[in-house]
C-alpha cells in the first residue's frame, strides 16, 4: 500500500531527498584525500610531519579564496576568471611578529614589504600570494583586515598603526582575465578569515588557481620535514605557488620526465598553438619552529633554489623566484615596551634545516603538479594535468618506482 502524502508534500519530500543526496555526495567528496606525490610512490627523502604541510609548524594557518567562473572568449572585466588569493598566517589570528628573512634567485617578480623585513628582521603580518596584477588590491585589503581585527600593536596605546604587508605574485594571464581585476577586498578577507591549521588543499586553489608549471597544470603545493638538531626535533614546512619551468628540464626523483612525456602541451584555444613555457615564476614560503634569527632565516631562504633545481628549475630571465622564511620560535620578541631575550641555534647546528628546506620545497612543487587538474581558461586556452599513470610508467622505466 502506497503511503499517503498530500500533493504539496511530494515536492517538499523530493527537495529534501535531493538535499540529503547532495549533502551525502559533498561529504563523500570532502572525505576523499586528493592524490599527492607520495601516493604515487615517488621516492622522496626525509621524514614528514603529520599533514606533510606547512601547517605542521604549530600555529601556522593557511586559507584560500578561489575564483573560477565563465568560459569562452576573453572579455576584459567579465572573464573567464581563473585566479584567487592564498593567505599564510605565521601565528594564526594572533598578532605577534615573527623573525623572518627573504631571498630572490631571479627578480622578475614582486613581493611587497620585503624592504622592511630586511631592515627590521620581522614579518609583522600574513604572507599573501595572488596573481601579478592583483598585488595592489590584496595589499590594501590586508591593511583593512588588520585594522578591522585589531591585528596590530597600536602606537603609544592609541588606535594608530602602520603596515607594510607582504604580498607576492605569479602570472596567470594565460588562463585568467588578469586585466579584469577580479580579485576584490572581500576575497582577501575570505582567504584570511578561512585560514586554518591541519591539512592544506593543493593544485588549482587560491593564488595558484591559474598557474602552469613545467608545461603542465601547476598551482599550490605544500610539504614538511621533521629534522633532528642536537637531539631535538624541529619542523620545516614549505608552501609554493608554482608557475615556472620548461618541459624539457622537468625531473622527478632524478628522472627526465619532461623528455619522456613530450605531448599534452598547453595550447591556445582551437588553434592548437602551444603556450610559451618557462616564462613564469615561483613563490616559496618557508616556516619553521626552530629558534632562528633573521640572518639565519635568510640562509634557509637561500636553500630553496636547491629544491627547485631538483625538479628542473633554473631561475630563468623571465622568472620571479622569490622566497621568504620565518620562525615561530621566540614569541614576544617584537615587543615595543620592554627588552627581550631570544634563543638562537648555533650556526654549526643549522645544516639539517637546510636539508629539510630543500626537500620540503621539492616535494611541495611535486604535490602542486600531482594535485592540479586540467584547466581551460580564456579563449579556450588549456593546460593539461600531469598524467599520473604515465608519470608512474616513466619512473618504472628508470627503476625509480617499486611496483
């Protein structure tokens, strides 16, 4: 016997059932872990932290705003849009400047605020990453967010503060309506407010949404290393926005993958013409809980290129290779009201942190490539994802995969 339901009830029931189904599907999708480099069996050295992410450094939070809309022919100001914002907060939503140092391998790019980082030795707010033409709006919005959330130490106990936000960029104009200025202050607030610890999304997310790496779809990636220093364990984490490199130089675990997978070239719409390679940039953020001072953190930043080189990057003329490193040790060191004592590792003990920095950078790039998905943007321009099955086949060919 069919159960009774008035006519008005059935549509409501159907809507409810559809809602439950969608919630189930959404929950299932969120429950699935995206594929990462280690999931494919890629041999990588070093011990990782719990999440193998920059957030393994206690207190560090990461947030995103991802903008994907429209398709077809480019109409400046309308789209298609393939961009976003990434936020890295060294101590989460707590204002407490951290010691920091920065370094650039090749300077065809931008990271604002680094002059004061160099002069003061402190990073006084979040690190933001976006596309090249949105640096200004992101910088201004960070100041507004800091003011709204009292994320500062007021001068002379008045509501007076100044900020020089650190905002970095890579160029996504091959896929995104970059001159349409689609990143708005609310997207910056979204990235900052959503920042959290734990697992970090990778690939086509945040500022990395429209990026290309070694001729494949690139984007955002992260990794971490746990190292022993004089009997104490410290964590080093890396987050990259990878938008650099040529196919011919691309390597994985020492294997010339780019010379083996020569098709799947990024192309201009229906013409099939290839998009130019090797003209982008890479931003790398390094975090550690080891007690390092600014000059030592600059030394860590200088080791980032070693990890990039392991994947086949050379810091070409058109590349902006800019890196910043910070330490979450020594809380309260930036106090304006009293002198402070700080801890520092001896330089003789720092080498394991150099190794961890290079290893985490290399794996973060690979995680960005493995997680990224094929994406079509303006004018039908398409960048293809690194094919996992073919990557594994190449690694087997060179006896670098045990399967």
